[in-house]
């Protein structure tokens, strides 16, 4: 895997004594899922996602130069993390590990003292993973520092390297930089696709897909019993692994055709098969586990019945958890949202849900807006 294009090309002497950068990065929901990987954070199959808008992480990174000579980040107490203004030392080991992993591509981080202030737009205990949006926001803040050292860096290199770094923090995070539909992983016949970073899906796409809504039902707001990291690990030696990777590759090429034709019924079928295949892998691994809850299944059945009876292309997808993402074209929301309210919200904890939609991707925040 040739990662040489991501080596540092700037001038370390341009590093200011201190400064701060601030970015907002969105969450994303995969239509074709990534499940199973190779070191380091390389996907076993390509995946394709909708970038979301409302669910996002906002991060401000304050930095200070601490030494002329690079030293190991882990050696000293150089990182402090705050979540919603409160000290969050539990996050620090994961971020140290990330910084160590990216330091070959960003050697100047070794000489920085960092203070990271982060917060999510979605509730903390919502069962929605913040690792994708969080790692994307942090990577963008770091890239913003690098840009000061490498003033000629163009916007393509900026976002591509941000995606490359985010991937090293959490695989799916590399799909949280660009907006719309994002493809991660080398896909046959898709020019520019790569295992190293996510790209804006380059294929012809019916405009309806830019209008999609994602109403997320918070069926279970607890912490997941099995982490995604452990789940990816269980794909090693999984009896269905090779068949799954092949299925995902085929689903990417089927989805290309569906996106082009705007075939919403075929879209529903494919997206639901992907979601259930992901959970089937969890149920059929060793040890086997189950992340769906009774409410998840009840919602699935009602969505399918609604689709059959109304003919409207409402479908569901699932992350590695019990919450249900309900996907539908924006133009249908006057018909679909009342159904969600009347028939499905009772399966969400305290009726909790998030009205999200396909978004435009990460954006810089000014420091002045941090407290707005
Ligand atoms: O990025 P990770 O390691 O948290 O894995 C995410 C895996 C799924 O969310 C289940 C699927 C995906 O493609 O986002």
C-alpha cells in the first residue's frame, strides 16, 4: 500500500509558538457496510455511506510548541481532553494512540502540547458512535496546523490527507470529511477509489439521493456490549468472511447502477440486506452476539409492512447497535414522518429520535463561534 503521498512536505520552522483550530465534522451512515479489516485500518471490502448533517462533533484544538526537538507524545503529559468543557481523561489513551499512529505522517505533533475541547451535537448517551465524527474533526484540526507549515497545500490534498488520518483513528471516520455519498475502499471500475481514504462518490447519481432524510430512532441509548473493534476482530476466521467480502463488493457495483437509475425500490432492498448481513455476521461469529433489541425487530417489521402497503420507499439501516436509521427521500417526508411519529416512536427510548439528512461534509468553525 503506497502511503508515500501523505508524508509531511512542509517546513517545520513555520510552526507558530501557539495557536488554535476549530472544525465541525459530521457522522455518516453506511449503505454498504465496512466490517472486517487488515492492519492498519485497511478495509476488507469497499463501503459507501451517506454523510449526515445534524449529528456532528465540534472540536477546538489548542496547541503550544513545547520543544525544539521532537519527543514522544506518550513521554510527557502533553495532551488534555475536555468533553463539553469537562475534563475527559478516559478519551486520552485512544487519542495518544492515534497521535502516535499518525506521527510518521505529521512529525511536528511530537513537539506540541495539545488541549482538545470537543462536543457532540447529539446526546452523549444516545448509542450513536462519535468516533467517526470525532476522529474526522480532530484530523481536520491537525491538518489545519499542517497547512500553516505547508502553505501551498491545495484543498484536494487537505481533505484527502484529513480522510487518510481519520481512517487511522477509526476506519469509518474517513467517510466523515466529504459530503453527500462517500466511497471508501478500492472498488472495481471506480476511478480514484482507495483503501487509504474516502472520496466523494464519483459515479452518476440521481439527484433524489442528495435529498435523503435519516430519522434515527434511539431504541437503546446504552453503551454497546461489544465494541466495533472487537466486532471487526471476530471477522478474522469467521466462517462467512470471504463470502461477505464478495457480497459487499457485488453490492457496491449493484448500488452504482441503482444510484444512477434512481431505482428506490432496489435501493431499499439492497440497503436492508446490507444492514441485516452486518448483524447476521455478529450472530454467526464465535463468540456470537446480538446487538438488536426487540424494539429494533418491531420497527423493521413495521417499516416493511408500511412499504408494502403504501408503496413508498421507506427503508431502514442499522449501525453496530440497536438504533434504527430510517431512510427516505425528502419529498416524501410529509407522508413518512407522520407514520414514524404514530407507529414507530413508541419503540424509541422515551420517544427519542434525531431528524437528520444527507449533509455537505465537514466545515471549519471560527473560534468566536465556539460558544454560540
Ligand atoms: O469505523 P469503525 O471501526 O467504528 O466501524 C464501523 C462499522 C459500521 O459502522 C458497523 C459499518 C460502517 O461501514 O460504518
